[in-house]
C-alpha cells in the first residue's frame, strides 16, 4: 500500500505517510527508563517551515501502528534560514550529571543554510524531562569555525558513565571528513575531540553517520558509512566493536565491512537497533539507504530490505536480508529517498518498526516520512527485474 489517498503518486510500495510538512533524519526510541511511560515509542524528525529548521517529536502508544505529535524543538540557532539537520534521539539509561535515567536527549546540527564562506555550524544538545513534550537547551558540545561542517551526532553512555557523542567533522585540512568523538560527565562540559575513524591515505575518503548500540554483555557495536573508499561503491557500510563504549580501536582501521549472505552490499546512511533473539546477545537490525551487488549494480532487494545479524558477537555476520516494512521502488540515491532510515523491534521482539523518507509526490513534493511494521524473520523481498548500473552519489 502507498500513502493516504490524498498523498498523490509516490514510489513507496508499502508504508503509511507519518506526517505532513516535510521530514528528514527520522529517529526512534522506545522508553525503558521512564516509569509509567515505558513501552511508548517516540520518534523525532527535522523539518523546515517559516524560514526555520526545527525538530518535531511524535509518539506511538500502539507499538508503531500510528503516531501523534507531542512536541517540538524550536532552536534559535536554526532560525532565519540557518536551518537544522542530521539529528539523533536518545533516552538516558543511567544518570549523567543532573539528568536522571529516562531523560530524553536530542542533538542536531544547526547552521546548515548559509554559504560555506560565512557558515558557522554547531551541534546543539537538548533535554526533555516529560517524554518529549517540552525541551530545554543543555549545551553546544561542538562549535565549528567559519566554513567547515559538523554533522550527524550520535549519543551513547559509556561503561564509565560518561555521555559520549560521535559526529562527522569536515574541519581537518588533512581529511575531507573524519569521524570524531567527545565525552562529558554532565552534558554541559565536553572533552576535546579525538579521532574515531580517519583515512590517512586518501584525502577524499569520508567516514561518518555513526550509530551505536550497547549489547547485553556490555560491549558496544558501532555502524557507519565510509564514502569514496570502495572504487565500486560510493558509500559502503562498516561495523566495529568497543568494550567500554569509548575506545573503538585504531582510528585508521576501517573496520569490518557488512555483506549479506546473498552477496548484497548495503550502501549509505546506516542505522542499527538491538532486538531480543534466540541467543543471549539478541540480534542486530541494520537499515541503510541502498543495496548493491558486491561487484556493482543494484541488488534485487534494493529499497526493499533490511539486514539481521543473529549473533552480534560476530559483527562480520552472517548478515541476512529480510523484507523491510517500508518498501521503495525507485531507490537509486538522493538526499531524500530512503535516506538515513530508523528502526526498532516491536514490543514482543518478533517484528520491526521502520521509518524512512521519500518524496511525497514524484514531481515537486516534499521529502516525507513513511512508517510500517513487519516481521524480523522472513525471506528477502522480491526485487527489480533488471540490474541497472549505479549512479554514485556525491560523498557525504
């Protein structure tokens, strides 16, 4: 099924329009440390209206079947065409500073709308103590100088109890982009950045778009894209492990590449979620923008699959393809179509809630969020009849 009847033509084969008004970088959390509110699913998206970029917060009380707006984050740093993007959403599992477990955190990049010669981008951190209804600014963990961009923050709490932030940084003159990290014991005062991942051999390689999840045994899994690294694919997806949520190893080690058992190569904008499973460490669920064949060309499941790793202690896999709840026909790369999706397991752990974006209409429509739920276990979705050559995206 496509979107509602009034949504117009779309290449979303399966999925419901979540909201009207433009959406990007959807993220979801299921409340686990919020008392009577536990079990609710909250989603955040960045949007744009009245010359301002801001975030909208939605809530589902029926396990992802429907969503209702409950809040907004109107950051002054995103007003007057400066804009916001590239956000993340997180529930604190333990106290950090004066923020108790259950505090909702949202972080995003502000100042994306200006030309590079005057742009001063920053990453802003906000908190909510009432399940997303109201928000207050905590700090500006990252303030870039004029020109370079700082993008795509990701949050986690380390084994030591610090709040860690990972983000993409364009400011190193020796690297087109690298993945860096900072940490804080209170969310207000932050360490100097250190490198998480960089390529010292080729300036144009761009690692970024990290996602982090803690596993039941206390280790951490990180997923990220590396653009302009693979000569066949534009932005390949890698994973790595940390024992403490801070040390992810040698920053010049690119990590473990993700491939499916069927030879599918996930490309771009990866996000992960943890789900219970048959083993003690559960499963990892991986969403991504595109799926190619390992040797190039579109794989049959492009736009119609996610991946599952049934043994997260082996990040190399096997990773198996399963049908994605939201399915998109024409999925050959853009900054909207299936860009930076998000997913969560359903409350029983057997299914997955999936939100991703596409154009509401084929011509001239805004980028909108679509959602659906589906089973985790199943065979790969039927794909395109013809494998077409890839049209690489610009490196992010």
